C-alpha cells in the first residue's frame, strides 16, 4: 500500500525534506509523525478499510498530511477541491455518503449541507496532537480502496471511479521507472487533487525519497508566478495539462534545461510540443482515463519530426 511504501522511505531518509509549501517544510520523519497522529484520530472515529473520508482543504501541508492519514487509518479518500462548484461538491458528498469529512475552519461554512462528521485540521488540532506519533498497524490490503475520483460528467452524470491500492502502487512503480523519479529530484505539484493525475505528484516523490513542493492555488493560476516558482523551487520535474504549459509559455517562461516535463490530461498540440522541446531536459506526452488509474500510455517526444 502507498502509506507502507512511504513509511519504508521514512526509515531510509528520516531527516530529508519531504514536502514544502511556501515558507513551511516537513522532513520525512515530521510528515510521518503528523500523518500518524491524524490517522490514529481518524481510526478512533471509525475509519477502517472501505470507509470513505471526504477531504476538502486548501493547497497546503495539511492537504498532504490529510491524504496520508486517511490511507494510514485504512480508509479511502474522496477529494473535494474547495474551488470546485458547490453543486459538484454537494453531489459527491450525497453520492458517496462519506461518514467523515476532513476540512479546515475557514471552509466549514462554504461546504454544502451534509451528514458527515467534520474533523477540522486546525480547530481540532489539540485533540489530534495528543495522539501517538507511531505508525499504525496497517489494516488495509492492496485489494482495499485507496480513493474515489469523480469524472467530469462531460458525457452525463459524474461517476465515482473506485481505485484500489494495488492499481495505484502498480502505477507509481511504473512511473518511477519511466519517465522516472529518484531521491535527487524535486517535483513541483500544481494539479488540483480532485483530478486523478495529482496522485502522481503527491505520492510518487514521497515514496522514492524526493522533495515535493506544493504550489499554492494563486501561483498555479498565474503564469508569471508559476515561472518564478519553477526557478525558486529548483524543480526537476513538473506535470501539468497543456493549458498550464501554454500559460507558462505565454508568460514568457524561457525554460529550464534540467526540467522533465510531463504533459497530459488533454491532447498535446504539435506547436506547443515544439515550444516545450526548446525549454526542457525531456518531454513526455501522457494519456489515460481515470478508470485505468491515471496514465496508461506515456511516450517521450524527442524530435520535431515525431510531432
């Protein structure tokens, strides 16, 4: 399971920086301890295998801690981006009937009416902080659910796609090999965690000993700020849709020849690929529906003649 792979990495590199958000950072040991405390709290509230836990938080360290904690408790996460339309959030809460919802105090009033028990990562901090920092005995197996991601609904009503740990672990193991990620890498995460491709960004770095840098919503939406963040973070890998890469190019981003570019989620236009080829270490074109667990096809674009 993903959380077990992460725990194995914690043993190898406890003092290395695992995750960074703005001016905050956590080492592997610190991230594990915080996720464990929350996981113990969640388990005391009845979270176990096949129990769904909604998570509606801003992009932050809490986002990573929350996702890990749900998996460590044995549950499956249901991501709810607070920037998504209220109708979509309401539909997902109704459809899943998740008994528990992880969120932040600033968002409680904005979430539509629901029946879930609320755990506020900030307001409930004292109760969470009293829990053990030790790893939990893992209840989940690779057959159990890791998450449920909802499709866009562009062809009808959105559908909840259920992904087990085995599929997610298999996918990440494959991505570790090619396009490849090692402990020397820094990945800049820009994708909403309500989009399945974010699982690569949030979990792959922390199971291989790399550094995960989470970009804020404000930075992700602005090409100039995102360009600066790519430089400041010393990112060696970034995954994004063609729309985000276009935003960067339009903002005058002149590239980074240490950067591995992963592009997917939409068709990659030939002219954009040509522009990106001048600005990278390597460029990968990715494709895969949510139902097949993120990317099911990946190809490196090496020359203009192949576009």
